[in-house]
C-alpha cells in the first residue's frame, strides 16, 4: 500500500528542430519556429496541462524540464508567457529547478540573458562534440567555435547550473579524441556533464545505414579513462551517464531515476502518476505527431492512458531506473515508491549479490562497477 505519492515533476516537450540528426530517435520534426505556430502550441500546452490538474490535486511541482526537439527555437516571449501561466496554474515552490534544453546554433548572448530573466535557472546545451569532423559526421549544424562560445557565454551569464551534453563512441573516434572532448568541456567548468555512448537506434538514419564505430575494447578503454579523468577533476559519477560538481545533480532526472512522478505535456510527452487512494501507478502519453497534438490538445483525445502497472512491472521499472544510480536505493525508498515489501525480492537480490553486481549494506542497496557494466544482465534477474 502507498502511504503518500512521491515528488512530482513536469516535462514539457517542444518537438521541432532545424534539422533531424541521423542518430536521433526522439519525437522531433524539422520546422522553423514562427509566431503563429508558437502561439498555437503554447495554447495547446496549457489546455493539455489544465486537463491534468484533477489528477494531481494541487501537488507541488518540484522541477520543470523543457525538452525537445530544440526548445530554444521558441522565442523568449513565448516561453515567458508559458512559464508565467505555469506559475498561476500550478504550485511551483521557490527554488524549483527550471531547465531549458538548447542547441548552440539557436543562441546568442541576448537570448541567453532573456532566458535567464524568465526564471530558467538550468541550461542543458547539446554540444555532442568539440571536434569539427565528429560534428559533421553526427549531422550537427553548429561548429566547434559556436559550441565553445555559447558554452562560455552561458556560464558567464549567471545560470545556476549549466549542463554540457557530450557523446562518445562516435564514428571513427579514438580514445584521445574522446578524452580531448572531455578536457575541453572540463576547462569550461560546467556544473554538470552528460557523457554517454552513441547508440544506433533502428528507426534512425544511422540505424539503417550504420557508420563505423569504435570496437568494444576501444569503447571500454575510452569509458574507463574518461571516468577516471572526470573523477580527478571533481565530477561525481552519480548516474551511468551523468557527472556533477558538488550539489549540482540534475534534480529533474534524479526524480525519474528515483521512481518519482511526472506530468508530461506536449507532443509525445509521457507521464507517470502514483494514486495512493487506488493503490496503483499509471502511465500515459500524449498524441505524438505535432499536427495531431494541436488538433486534440483541447480535448480528452490528446491523452492515452495505459492500464495500471502490475506488481511485476512496478518492480522492474523501479530497478531499471534506480540501478542506473551509483548510490542505488534504500529499502524505505523502494517500499514507499512501489507499495511492495522488499522481502519479495530476496531471491534476485541474493543472486545479484552473488554475481558481485550489487552490494547490500543493511537497508542500502547499490550496484558495483561490475553491475553498472552489466546492467542489462542485472536487470534480467528482476524480470
């Protein structure tokens, strides 16, 4: 039984980009933003949100994340109006983390200052690489110099936290190239780094026409040396692909990984809500194509709600998220977030500990470095 719901976050999806990258499988579409489209989509987002209000019963929103797509394509006026309405409609405590994803080619000093003045206190910059040849192979439309300039400007502008988004395992990338990307990023002193491996998703251009990627041995060397370097520079490795300076963890993403609740508004946005009175957890998602979303946002047809999660689904989804964290989870957290007694998992936990994939220190359970490396194998124990 659930005693109370977990923390609640809000995700806002803006689905348009200037160009679709060949590795990207996000719900994104190529289109230039214009004032009429911005206005219509902003109104759709608010109509979508209003329909969610009865399900959250004035629960406070701990974090807001505006993602995409390329949200920084939208004007500061549009984003400002949206945020202003959010503060009227929702309970958003002072000090809430408000994140905007942005790509370097859509920014300049003035726009960064405008975003900051709107109350956006965390900026996540999609850099991917500082190497010109890698950027071209990834289909990115910004240059190395633009990435550097916008990162430096963002950090000087006054955002509380700046995240730089980088990938490794890029086409024809060597260990030295990957470590050079990290060195350039660290020299900028961002509060947070997302550093993750490029994967080939089936429905992408790269999935259908795979480029030449580093072999497994190179990837492992690259990853271990990169992690050691980031640790030496004061970045805590707190999640599989997330590294932060002290007190700079991404609170929004932590809420996902700790099996918190979230509302999702916008084309294709997903949500998860715990309902203690009904002792159930439900997931939902919104119409994915922007035209369909705009057409249905003012009606109940915008949302598709899945059947409540079964006990086995809840257990697996909790583990999929919590075991990405190097700190793992505590017994009380598992039982509060799932409504399930941890004693039901004695067998898989014992097996994972025997494999040296997990450590159980009293009521604290966390993955070993080996467990993080073989996370898929570890999760299979909970299926």
